[in-house]
C-alpha cells in the first residue's frame, strides 16, 4: 500500500516536471519565434530601405542620364548657336565677335547685327579669303546715328554688303585705305576721306549693294557714316537769322523740296514771305507746338482764303504768333516743272 502511494507520488512529480519542461520549451520557442519575426520584420524593413536605395540609385542614374541628355541638348544648342554666330558678325567692335565686357559702354552699342544671308564656305582665318561674296553678302543697316561698322576686312580684299535704308544718303568713311564699289563705280578716298552720294531710285527701305575694300597693308575695320544731304527733310539747313533774302535752288528731279530750320529769337508776330511767283513755288511752314508728341501748326502759301495768308507790298506771306525759342521747319518746293537749270525761289523771314 505504501508502495502504491510512492508510485503515484513519483508519477505525479514526473508529470509536473514534464509540464514544467513543456512550458519552458514553449516559452523558449515563443521567444525564438518572436525573435525570428522581429528578424524577419527587420529584414523586410531593410529590404524596403534597400529598395528605396535601389530606386534612389535608379533615379540617380536617370537623373544622370537626363543631365547628360541635357548636356547633349545644350551642347547641341551651343553648336547651333555657334553655327548661327558664324552668320552673325558683331558690329560696334570692328566685327570682333569676342567682345570684352567693356564693349557694352561703346557708343556703337545700338548698332544692329550684320547677317550673312547664307553661310559662306569656311576658310582659314589666316589667309586672305573674304568671309562674304556676291552670293553671300553681309546684310545690315545704319544705327540711329547713321553708323555702320564693317567686319575686319583683310588687306587687299573686299567684303560684299547689302545695306538697308541708305538710298540717296551721303556715304562717308574716314580712312585713306577704304574704297567702295557702287553701281560699277569705284570710289576712293581723297585727303583721307571717302564720300559720295548713294544716288538711287529705290525706296528708302531698300537694301543697296556695296563692295567695301581695303587697299591698305593690314586688316582694318571701317566706320561708315550715312547722312542725308543738307536740305533734306531729316537734315534741314539751319538758318541763324531773319530779315535777309534767301535764295533756294530746287534741282530738276527734286519733287520733295529743300528744307530749313529756324529758331525764333523774338516775341510777337513772325512772317514768312515768298518773294518769287507764288504760282510756281510755295513755302510750307511748320511751327512745333509740342516737341515730345510732335504736334505742329502748319501753314503754306497756297492756302488761299485763309486769314493768315496775306499779301502786302513785299509779297505773299503766312503769319504766326511767336515766342522766343519757338522752332520752325520751312519747306521750299516747286509747283511747276523744273528745267535743267533748276528753279530759283526767293523768300525771307520778317518779324512784324
């Protein structure tokens, strides 16, 4: 009986120990599993980081490719600009395309660019081959001051130009080495100055063909000045005083007339007399009212019936109220045909 009780006690202890060992194993397995999950989670997280790194690296690669493509595109653009720059010659610095930073202060800054109509055959810059030709002229126009600065013209060569807005202008170059071929005629410098009138039937906006040459011994750039003849509307002859008779000769073929400017030096009344036959010629006078907006008061000697057109013992005249400093533009033109000797018109300014 005691043996049976002892056996039951041993068996109970054995079962208790087994349970305790099983629980301990479960705890250990649970911890191990938890750690495994944590490790797995950590691995997934790390994989995510790696994925982001890969993505970032891929983006970096793409960025690099894009940047390279951008550089390629930029290089292409630069190449394109370089090609274009071969067709555009900077003016205002003697045609030197490598302008210094101080070039912006040059008085030629507002000069327009010179264009080559189509790209000429490239040549060795050290030889004497011009950069233009009759088929590939340089195309330009004067700036607001009437100036054009040529490209560097090599000694003994000519450059071909088409220059707009110079019809019937006076072309002047201050250099003994310059010469110009226009309409088959060669013009050279006299006493160091080349000057002639660009006589043309073309419109003022037309492009005129010139060959500009360098007869010197070294490369030179020339500054060309285009001015209207004295007596033209944009270059009127200045009158300094009133009271004296003025004789104006209008040449045959001049259908614009001859122009003067005058600044009043007295207050009161001012009269513009035509002393010649008022049926053969006329005076047209503009009084500048507002210089900024170019508002004028205009009168002429053909305005019959107007109270400002009068005749006295001196002749037919138009009259204005005047203050000292008022500006007047006077045009003298023909009303009848002009013979080869030209039409002489006499007139004068009188303060009343």
